[in-house]
C-alpha cells in the first residue's frame, strides 16, 4: 500500500521537527540527497541556519541494489553541532553509513539526525523523527511535478 504525503502534512510535520531539534542547537544542517533536500531547506529556514550543505548517496541502480553504498560530495563544517536530515529512515542503511562517515571524519563535531518518517525495521533510528511509517510513502515532491 502507498500513502501520499502532501505539502500540508510536510509543513505541519516539519514544524514539529523544528521544535524537537531546537534543544540540540544545530549550527549547520547536512541534507542527504535527494530526499533530504526539501526538508533540509525548510529546517534551515525555520531554525535560521545559513550553513546548509548536502551529500548524495547511491545504494540502488534503478531497482538493483549495489553491494556497497557510495557517498558523493564533501563537507566542510565550521560548526560544533550539525543536524543531518533525510526524508525517511526506511532500511536505515543510508543514515547509518552517513552518520558513521561523519563521526569518523569529523571527531570534534556533535552530529544528530532527523527524519520525517522512521520504520521500525530500519537498522538506524534517527535521533529525532515525527511519524512511524508502515507503508510506502509517496512524497509530494516525488509526485506533484511529474
């Protein structure tokens, strides 16, 4: 079963997520492309953070899963606390990989993660998340502009 996730739902849930992460006091946001772009931009606006960066990962070639996840892009932080955002922790492999990479390569920075959705079957649970997902989520940015 698929569930359509509208802009109105996104706006409401992003406001909740912004309220949740405020105590962390992030100084920068790292969005995981592509699902994290829209959320990263909205969170940066809501938290008044100018330092918004991104990385891209690839785990699939169309429907074929690769043996190894690949990370593209470089980060350069002038911050002590960085919030990593993505739309969903589905398998959790992407978030787990990115968080391990960041913690290994930026030892003096504190990282937290945030997603709109989290699946209990995920191998990685984000620090912050708004809703549990049991079905396939079709985000408005994936459907509304086709």
